[in-house]
C-alpha cells in the first residue's frame, strides 16, 4: 500500500483484485466494466490492426482523434479548442495526470486535492517532489466546506486537482463549489487540473466542466479518457486539453513517459466521441439502473448507503452494522462472503482515513445478474 509519506507500493486495486481472485469473489473493488464497449468501435480497432496501423502514432496523437476531442468538447460543453495546440492524446487519463503534475510542479510547491482522492494523485505528486495538501469532502454530501476552503490555499499552492464526478465518493460538485475553486485558484495563481473521466457517467445532475466557468479556461487543464465513457479501460487512451502553453508543458513530459499512445485504438475512439447523443445517455441510464440494484442490495444487507450522482462507485458505511474498521473488513470480505470492495481510507492521508474509517467503495459497472448475486452474498454478512 502507499504510505502516508507518499512512498510507493502495491496499489490497493492490485491487492484487492488478487484477494478476489484467490477466493473467487465477485470483484466490486477495482472499477472496470465486465462488458466490452460498442462492438463497432472494437471492429474499427481490429481493422486498424489488420490494415497495418501498428507503428508509433505521432507523439501528440493522431489528428483525427485530437479533432474529435475538440469537437466533443464543443458539442457537449461549448468549449472551443484548437486540435493542433490545445489537445494531446495520452496513455489513459493516468498519463495525462502524470504529465501535467510532473511538468508544472516540483519541490517547494504545494498541490491541493480534495480528500478522499484517487490514489494516483498522491503517488504522482510524490514523484514530482511537491507537497500534497488536502481539503476534506464531508459526508453525507461529500462536498468541501466553502467557508474554510481558502485556508487550504497559500502562496505555494501551484496546482489544485479537481475530480468531478468524484472517485471514490460519486459526488458531483455543484456550480457554486466549482466557482469558488476557480476564484481561489485565480487569487493564489494556481493551475487547475480537472479530471473529468466520469463526465458521461452521471445520474441526474448536469456535468459542469471547470473550463466552462468564467475566468477558468486560461488556467485549466482538462483530462478525460476512453476507459470510462466507452468501457475500454484496457485500451488506455486518454486526452488532455487546455491553453496551448500548459498543454505544451505536459506534452514535453509525455514524450519521455511513453512517447506516444496506442495507434490502432485512436481512430476507433475518435469515432466513439462522434457517436450520437443517445449512446451517452443510454450508457448512463443503464448504469443508473445498476446503481439502484447494488444500492438496494447494500441497504438490505444493513449498510448505510450513499447513492452517487455520478461515477460507477457506491460508498457504504459499515458502522450501522457495528463494524468500524472498513479496511480490515475489505481484507476479509472476499473470503468471508465472496465479494470484494475497496476501503475508502486508502484514498486518504491519516486524518482523512480516520474520518472515512467505516466506508467501503463498491463498483457497480458489472452485469445485472452478477450484481444480484453480490447482493445475495452481502445479505449473508449479518
Ligand atoms: N482518474 C480517475 C478519477 C479514475 O477513476 C481513473 C480510473 N481508474 C483514472 C483517472 C485513470 O484513467 P485511465 O485508466 O484512463 O488511465
Ligand atoms: N480507476 C479504477 C478504480 O478507481 C481502477 C484504477 C486502477 O486499477 N488503477 O477502481
């Protein structure tokens, strides 16, 4: 596990997935879908391989995909981007995050994230040598306290990382929260990196990209990925967009992280980004139904459940069942009842870990019969 000092170890996803396999448990830990994305996109990638698109892509990504990213940002959000200078393709959102953090921060700088935070943020900030500061998201809404948020900013705050919709809590930041983050980032001259990989996996509230808020665009790098939107997590195609000089800085680092990203997948994802609006809304509706099934199962099993507004994760509180240490439970759950989940404290520094001590994160991006089977197994927990 990653230590609170940022030291690197086995990620929690590896640890829990290994346990799940050992005990043949239903793995609701690591977030990945158990069904492929659109077959038409899969065929396009296969055709690209068959037709010899198997050598390095251009470092910043093929023009067709950069153009499709720009079109997508315009179509859904009215954001206008120049595909030549304001978009790069990356090896998943993870590489986009790495490139942005390593390019723009270093020793002496502070990088602010909300807490709980996606584990890669802590590791990457550690690799950059910057100091990782956090602002808590508090149950039941998992939103920051706007009256105290400014105390998390200072003259050394070089970057603030926003993740909206938010992994692991499933919360979506309302406009007032995003506006306050932009105001503070501007006041303290911090770059905003916004990880919007779950932008299309939302169940009611409209997704508001940070870059659409007044005054935000010139200091905001927006990151997303094909993994979540198109259920191809293994293709590892992501993208980063924003002002040319910030994108250029990230691109400089990307050259030496991977040089370029999976050639035969890029055209297929370009086609995906151009699909009719129906694809995106249907995928979200299917996922909402799955959320409700697992949510009901968890509630019936005795957990207090926080139904998410976005992402494919549900947080469940074990304290209602008299269990206070969710991390210990997560390590035993695969063997105990054949279900795996991720403890939320692993997404926190020690103080936050104390606050989220009794929370488990369950992924519901799985086929309905499997979710129903998981619910049956969870019911045996009491
Ligand atoms: N950011 C968040 C918030 C995520 O949940 C994930 C997916 N695990 C990533 C980034 C990484 O995305 P990718 O697989 O495209 O690198
Ligand atoms: N993003 C996914 C999750 O949060 C998987 C991440 C990973 O395996 N690194 O579960």
